[in-house]
C-alpha cells in the first residue's frame, strides 16, 4: 500500500520532471549545434535536368574543403542534399523533409524555376532562409512579399534587355529572329528581349521559333529563321542545341548578328564542337570567367579553382561551367555564415545574406561585385557583353548594372 | 479470403489510417497523403488494365487534366477545392469515355502507344494554352485551412479529406469489380469473343471502363493539386505515366488492395534508393523493380493470394487424405 | 519551293534518327514478342563504350566494330540473365523488367561518365553538300544511308537465311519450332543480341548530331515508338518509313501551319499517328492478325 502509493508518487514526480524538462526552452537554434551547421539543398541528380546535378556535388566538395580547414567559426558544415529530379512535387517533399525532419538552418541553392516556385510559399511561411536559388527567373528578388528568399545569378530578363538595348543602339533596322526553348527559361529570356525592345518589339521581331528539350534537332527552326530574312538572331538554347544552331546556320550560309544566351557560352561544350570559325562574331553577356577561355589560364581565381577541383572533386569536369558556378556560390554561402559569427539563427542568416557589400568572388568577371540589402535580394546584377574572336570571349563596352538602371 | 475477414481487415486498416494524424508529423502526413492520392490513381489504371485488359501508358494525362481543372477552378474562379474534385472526376469521365470509343479499335501494344502519345502531348498542350494554365510558370495555389474552426493543421485536414475520398472511392471500386459489371469487365479481358457471345456489349463496357478509369485518376490529380498547392507542366511528364504502370504491376493487377501497396512502393522506394546510394539511386530503384518482378511476378497482392491459395489447397487436400495438390493445379485456368 | 525541299530533307534527316532506333525496337519485337523499353538506353550505353575507346586513342572504325561486338554479347547476356527468369510471365511483368533495365542503364551511365554532354566524332566529311540553294549535311545523309543499309541487311537476314527463318519461327510459334529442332531459347537471346547491335549502330550514328549524354536517347525513344507504331510493329520497313514520315510531317507542320507553329509540333505529330491508327489499327504496314477462336 505504501509501496504502491510511493511508486505512484515517484512516477508522477518523474513524469512531471520530464514534462518540465521538455517544456523548458528547447535547443536554441534550429539546425545548429556547437560543432555543426546544417544546410539543406535539392538538386536534379536525375531526370531531364541531371546535367546540373554536378552543382550540388561541387558545392558538397567545397564544403568538405572548408570543413577540412577547420570549418566556419569552429563549426563544420553538414550539407544535406536530396534529388528532386526537377519535379515540383518531389521538390516539395524533399524540402519539407529538410525543414521538418532534418531541421536545417537554411535551404540553399535549390535549382530550377518550377521546383523553386513550388516551395516558394511554404518556405517563407516556415520562415526558413531560402538562399541563392539556382534559377535565372526574376521573381526571387521580392523582399516585400517573400523576405526569406534570395536569388543569385543575373536574371534572364535582364540579360535579354541588355541584348535589346545593344540592338536598339547599334542595329536600328534590325530584323530579329528568335529561337527559344519552350519553357520558363526560354520564355523569360524572350520576355526580357521583348520588354527591352519596347514599343517596337513586334515590328523588329520578324520570326519566333520554339523547340522542346525532347526534340532531336533545331535544324528545321534554323531553316525557317533564315528564310524569314532575319539579320539579327537571338539564340536562346541550351548547349546541346546551341551547337546545332551555330553549325546549321553556318552550313546554310546564314550569317546574322548572332546573340547567344549566357547559358551556352562555354568554349569547350559549345563553341569548339560547333566550330571555332563558325562561332566567330558571336555575342554574349557574361558575369563569370568562362573556364575554358584561355584568357583566364593564369588568373589566380581560375588556378585556385582548378587546384580545388583536382583535390576535392576529381571526377568533376574541368570543362563544365556549372562546376565553376557551384564553387562561386558555395564561397558566397560560407561568407554569409562567417558574417553571422556565433548567431546562426535563421533570422540572422537571412539578415547577413541581405548585408553583402561589394563582396568579390574569385570567378566573377573583374570589376563585378556582390551587393545585397534588405530591399535588394539580387546578389549579382552586373553583366558585360563579349564577342568571340575565334579564340576567346573579348569583353567590350561597359559593365551593365541592372541595379543602377 | 472470405468476405467477413476481408471486411474486418479493411475496417482495421482504415481505422489505423485515420489515427495517423495523432502521432505523425506534418511531413510524414504529407507523404501519406501522396500515398492515398497515388492509390486512387492506381485504382483507376488497374480498373482499365488489370480488370479490363486494356493497356494504358497515358494515365498521367488524366492525372494532369484533373489537377489543372482543380487548379484553374480554384485560381480563376475562386471555387472551393471541395467542389473541384467531383467536377474533375466527371470531366475526366467524359474525356476518358470519348478517348475510349475510338481506342476500341486498337489492340494491346498499339493502344498502349496511343495512350503514351496522349501523355506526351499533354505537357506541350498545357504550355500552349498559357492564358488558362499559366504556361510553363504553372499555377500557385493556397493550401486550404481546416474549416469550422477545427484546431488541426492544414496537413492534417488535407490528409483526412484525402483519406476519406480514398476510402469512398475504394469501396465503390470494390463493389464495382464484384458486381455484374465487374464480371463483364473481366470476361472481356479474358476472352472478349466468348464474352460477346454471352451477351456482353464489349464496346460499351470497354469505353465505360476507360471513362471510369480516367475519372479515378482525374480525382487523384485534383487532390494532388491541392496537396502540393502548385501545378506545372513539369510535374506531369512521361515518367509519371510509367510510374503508375509500375505501381499497378508491383501492387498486383486486378487487385483492390494491391493499389495501396503499389502506391506505397512508388512513394517510398525511390527515397530509400536515395538513402542507399547517393551516386546512382535510380540504379538501385531499377534493381528493386527487377527483383520484385523475379520474386513476385504477379505483384505483391498476387503473391499474397498465391501464398494463401497454396496454404488452403494443401490443407484441403490433406483433410481429404492423399497427396497435396500443387497450387498450380488449384488455380483457375483463365488466370 | 526551296524551303519546302530543305525542310523535307531536314525532316528525312531527323526521321532517319527515329527510324534507326525504331528498327532496333521492331527487331526485338519480331524476334521475341517483347517491347523493350530499355532499347534506347542500351544504345546510349553502347555509344558511351565507343566514346571511351575513341578517347583512349582507338581509331573510329576499330572502336565501331569493337562496340558492335560488345553490344551483341551484351544483348545476349541481358536476355539470358535478366529477361529469361520472367520469359513466361505476363507481358506487363516483362515490361517492368525492361523499365528496370532502363533506369539502371541510365543511372550507371550518368555515374560512370557524368552528365556533362560530350561531342562525338562523325566518320563523314564535315563540309555539307550543296545542291543549288539546298544544303544537306553530309552526316545526315550518311546516317540515312546507314539506316537503309541496316534495313536491307535485316530484310535479307529474315527472309533469306535459315537462321533468320528459325528466329521468326521461334517468335511466332515456339512450340512447333521446338518440335522442328529449333533451340527457341537461344533464338530469343540471338534476337536481343542483334537488336542491341542495331541499337549501337543507331547510337553511334546519332551521337554526333545529338551530342552524347545519358539522356540522349530519351526523347528519341519516344519518337521511335511513335514511328514504329505508325509503321506497324511487325514490319521493319514500316518502322523506317514511319520514322521518315514523322520527321518530315513534323517539320512541314512546323513550317507551314502558322497557327500551330513550333509550339505544338509534337502534339501534331502524335495526333497524326493516332489518326492513322484509327484507320489502320496495326499501323501502315502492319498486318492484321487473324486469330483462331
């Protein structure tokens, strides 16, 4: 009797104690301990966009390097990255896993416009930093409505407008033909150009041709574009089709003023296979050093990157611009963490991400800097035009700054 | 399994399913909501392919249509999601029936490829009618809150709604396949000439089955639009239709339970594969697929049924004394 | 008029791509009654092997022959090891196994060679052929020619050689074939081996145009299925004609039907196939099967 009452009392006391203990303030910061910071990411490691999966891998490799060198302020980065196969429902599932199960401090460099659109509302509702998304869409720079989200690269519409303003200035009686990929990426570029041409857009653009990623070639579209009499060509294609477009245009004797979108500006994957001679005169807008361009071979940023790749990501391709892109953005993330010091709360992480002043990244073009503020969630807004002379991209003109325009 | 045991098992499982929101986190509930949605979609495909023998590689198209109907109704006309689900079902029923009529002329492989073409064309069509569908940008929706001031999260509410719809549709389907109509469907699958001689209107039943099948998958699509709160052409590519086919074969053709098992497979196994191997997760998934087919060529439900049959057979023949029959001999020849 | 000719030629070139893979698909179907969903990935994998050889310094034609040999052996091995355990199971079970094969091959290719696209050399001269104002890529022509040669070889093989006859018999009536002394099981394996070889040729011919990456055959396989369906799965000639037709019609629709333009090209091509099927349910060249009840 006494025994039972005593047992009951002890049990009650224990339960109360447990209850009090769990009611006590929980662990202070989500995703952070004294020795570790958890960063979450989803990338298309499989599926139609799997070529970009290398970005997640190179970021992981860079964080390993940082951890080997002692981490950030004594903490190692635990980079958790899941495959979303470029599928919006899968992205939602994986990001929920990162936020609710893995309890990451921040979500970083999620890739793709549809996938990021799917998680945009959720992640802002959950108040999780959604940093440096890997897409060129324009909507990520909206701190008023989505204060937790931040873009990274210059958006596609800005690039389209850069080309448009160049055309208006230098080719007033242009007849523009456009080849674009029939998805958000292609349409975004298209919008940028059309907006940039202003009221004259419908007069200046004589033909638009689209293609699907599943199409085998764009030869038919190039034939139609030549036939339209266009003398300016805006080429919005991914590398595989850019090669075909350049080759075919050259073969059928069509030599327009040819603007090639930044996505396909690689020497090794596009210009060389298409033919260096055939690629002469191509114009593009750059914000990064193109890693197969011989002019950077002695540049310190470039050589550091090569050394990093050889040691930490040897199976990665040194021809792949995505590997340079991932390296750059990983460095930026580490900078944000460093600026946080010991306060790695989600609030401070986004605060510091919106507090980057004139920060230099090793693979950005000389003169370009990272700038963010609470009203400006677009880190890179500068681009410069370059023309291909048969050997390398020769930068010309002034640095176009979307922020200041 | 006799009717009573089957019903008791069903009640137990359903009760268990309803209890999940009590102890499961939002994320897990989200995953199980997906399982319910896939189960409905698979039930639809199974009605057509498992019970009626018409191969379809294009059910992703009906899933997409259902999802977009729901999304457009919610986004453009601010209609409550509850109404969008039956509307999606009915519209898909009509579309399915209309597709099924001409498809009657196509046999097996050719039907599969015609439906495959449908699934392929859908993303392009969705992108074309930008004004309605939002084009490649898709349509962003808001997750509904629990009504009547109930103190449950959106995830929990959505799960309960989805589960209820799933239970209702499964009960309907189970009744359908056990009824005269169901027998007619199976008869058409096994030997449509004999069926017709028996007075079954093969053309009508096949088209109707197509319609009902499309309706189920359309309802699943509508539910998914609400659960994910976003629709875009990229969500409905060819691989979705292939995934559904995988789901019904792994789960078990011509089985009601099989669809739940198949749904769990297609929801969870790719994630496990990722946990096993970061480098080549889909290779692991492929190995799972092939392995399952070696061990259970008639699907999980099929394997369970065979196991049960062999148990019963050996017990029965032992009771009668003498050699136990093999389960091969005990099975009906038409299966 | 010029643009019409140019688009037709361009359509024949793309059609040739579809036709070459469709041929391999029909080959397996004729020999084994199975639609092999992994055909495209097998072709892609073989092409990567060829690339590896060429990258290691082997000459183009040596690598070509070597790859074909390995592809043949690979096809036979796959049939013996992977397909045989489910040979007699329902058709959908076999389909799932080929799907499993598809994802395995795709994933392995990505793992071994990464997803970065690689340029692939062409054995044909770089300079295009000009006939008046119409320009034809030399590789495109070469690729069409190779496809037609493969078709001819296939035709001759099935029609005029005892082995080809044995294979056809084994596929159509395994029971009687066994009674006639044909080793049915090995005929199936042979069918897979040959189809794999054809697939490898298709891949090597197509890679210079499409650039080599693990998803190279994904889009093509879809079109190849459409082409084979249009032409009739039982007919190699049908597959090739189907391929050319799909390529040409797609291009012409994209060029001349302005309200459709290029944004619905694929839809139109598919609609066309469905319409043909409604009129001729077994495809243009397919034979309607008369079954005894």
